[in-house]
C-alpha cells in the first residue's frame, strides 16, 4: 500500500503544479481547515493553544485566519515532545523520526507516520522530475552517513536509485567515487558540492560531466552557485526546506525564484506580527498540511524569505519566493588545509539529545570553542563524546573547548548563528 501511495502522491503532485493559483489555494485551504480541526482534537499542545487564544478550530478557514493563532516554537516542541505534540494513536517506533538541529543549533525530533513519509518523499521527488531528472539516471547524493537509507522497491529496479557519498569523506575521495559512478545527477549539501568544485578547479580535473546538480539543506550563495556552474558547465538547481517540513520550495528551469509547495505547506512571511507585502523580507512561519502524526501549525523555522507576486514564465500556478543568502564565514579550515562545510556541525552534534542548543566558534585555525546550553541528561560524558566526535572528524591536531552557557544570544536580525569562523578560508 505504501509504495502505491508514493506513486499516486507523486502523480497527483506532478499534475497539480500546473493548476492555477486559485485552484491550488482552494486545495491548500481545504487541507488547512482539516488539519487544524484534527490538531485541536488530537494534539494536546494545539488544543491548549487554541483554547488559550479563544479561537475555535472552525474559525480557521483561510490562510489569512492563521494570524488568530499563536506561533509554535522549536523550544515548545522540544519541551513537550512526545506526549503533547505527537498524536496518541501513533506508534513512534513504527515511524520515521529524523532529527535536526538546523541553523539555530536547537536539536529537534520530528515524527512522520508512513502516510506522511510517503507524501514527503513524493514532494521531494517532484522538483527533480520537473527539472529534467529521469527514472534511470545515475544519481549521487552527498549526505550524512545516517541519512543513507535502504533501497525501496522501485530503487531495487533502478528507478530513482541514488548512490550515497559521505559528507565526511575528503573532496579527493568524493571525486574518486564520483568518477567511478559517472553520475547524470549530483545532489547534496550546497557547501559540499562547492568544495568538490573547488578541488576539481584546482586539479584541472575535467572527467565529471553531470547533466543536473541540485543543492539542498543549506542556503546557496550567489558566489557558490556561480562557481559550481562554471566548473561543471551546468545551471544548478537549488531546493529549500527543512527536516520539520520536508521540501517546501524549489527552482524550476526558469530560475525565476523558488516555487512554494502549496499542496504541502502554508508558508507565511511575518514581520512585527504581520504578514509582509510582496517584495518585503519576513520570517518564515510554516503550517504543515499532511503530517497528522505530528502536526506543526504556525511553526517558526527562523529562516528569512521574501514573498513575490511575480509569475514564473514556466506557467506553474505555484507561487514564488526569494531566499536570503547565507553567510560565508561558516566554513571551517583545519591546519592540514582541509575545509569543512557548515553542515557537518548539524551532523556531528545532532545525536546528542542532551544538548538543548549549541554554537560553534572557530577562534583560530587549530581551536574550536563549542558553546552548549545543557538539556536533560547532560553530563561530563556528553562533553567527552562531543570532543571525541569533533576530533575524529576534523583531526587530532584540533583543540576543542566546551563552554557551558545559559543561553546563546541572538544577532540583531533575531536569528542565532550556530557556526562562526574567525579564520579566513583559503
């Protein structure tokens, strides 16, 4: 049933992207009304939130009505997991439970039941198909080792069957694997692909000729995009999302902006408590429309985006957004010269549920300071394990200091940067 559902979901999504905006909005608001009512009845946190706000679930009929509801924060989910945020009839042991820390350094577990996971996977595949990827293309994904999954039934027959490369392998080894596979499609963390392109440029290697490159999981700067495009002679496609929501926006071949997946999420752009006008910066606030195991309503992701009323030349009804570029000073270089992308800190520190929040600061080329806000179960063993994990990844020559703090201050923008390097990367 699950595999049939995946295919059916993908079929529907491939069709609905061509609906008019008005048709998509009607579908979106139908899903919104359903999940708000469900959350009120089945999720204690949202029952309390709606009652305290004096709002009945049937009052939420449109996206504009969402302003009547309070936000949901990461710390709230963290504090109430799982008893008040996961539906009681859901067996977590049978669910997909990815863990994230994201750009704010706050670890979080998300629960997807089988139906939600199937829809999330279909949503993630849609942009790939829409940008030219074919069923039997050789596809390589550069990711964390714990993201490597067993092949599904369609992958066993060579359909959408990615090969995986660890983000922790050095660029030379990653390139060697890529040359062996000779992929049509390269997919992965934008910063990791950038480092591979940098190595290829420096060595003059011209063997790799991918047709398509996708960047995911991180903000792709113009500098990184232009460099990757020039090295591989492609027009890279960027995709946007998070573990809590899955894929939520993506570039089509027109590169006119990022199409928002209206069938999957409501994406609000908020400043000073109000939705911003088109062309203005706003904090992204999500409402998930398909995850009934762990609904997230008006969830503050702490990313910044810009909604736009421009229409894409491709003709899709999915609206567009622009994304604020990330910072360049999050790459870490170690004494031996190797450069690590900022995504590694999420991977290294994500397993520690006893860490409530973290920030990594590279003070000099051989010194990393990790600021940690303690969570439940934190101990000296946690500190030792953190130091050990970092040394194993970055090298024994690195000095690691752990600093326990009560809170990690925000920047003027209101965001917390989880990685900062004071060392200029070559």
